[in-house]
């Protein structure tokens, strides 16, 4: 499969025979359609963040850390109950925010699917959050993560 084909039909990187339900923590990456650099203003990021907050609460997830990079979104989420379904949470978040975005800007917001990493017990939430928060520094967007306006936590102040 060529790179162009993968952009049209990205892999669906879910683990077979894993339900993605229950008390787990996940590190997610959700990419914009065609890797368009869309998350570059408060006007765009704030409504999408609102949908992230609403949907996470609806589906029983806490947002430990998030960072809107220009062409993707990193999220570290924690399930709050045994019925928390990651697949449903991401599906509805992308559906609601994508519909809003398409109505307002007349272009697609998200590429199909998303990338996930299920945290193992030995993995540190703080280490993953640090990785997320330092992403704008690695991409040379800012020198200090506190200067980057599109990251944070919905669980604690950073």
C-alpha cells in the first residue's frame, strides 16, 4: 500500500479481542483530515475542546492531559467506570465535533480512525502527560510548554 493509499484508508489499529471497556487509561492521537493544520486559533480549538469535555463526561472518562497540535490532537484519558467505552467515546466526540466543524468551515475535521496506546500498570501517567505537554517544544512551536495555548488538563491545573 502506498503512502497516498494509507492517507485515504488509514489502518484501523485496534487490538483484536480487547473490548476497550472498563477501567483503563489510554494515550490517544487523533489526526486532522489530510493532516491539515487546523488547530492554530482559539476560534477553532475552543469549540472542539468543549466537545471533548462534554463527550468525556458523557462516556465516563477524565481528560488527564490534552494538546491540540496544528494537525493532530493528543489526549490522555482515564476511564471512571467499568462501562466506560473508549470506542464509543472517540466515535461520538469525532462525530459531534466533526459535524460542527463541517457546518461552520465546510471541510472535514478528522481523518478516519485514531491511534491508541493502552497504558500498562508500570507506565506513569505523569510521564505520558509530560510527553504530551512537551510536544509543542519538540516541534519548535514554543520554548516552554506553558507558552502553548492549546494544552492542559481537565483534572488539574498545570
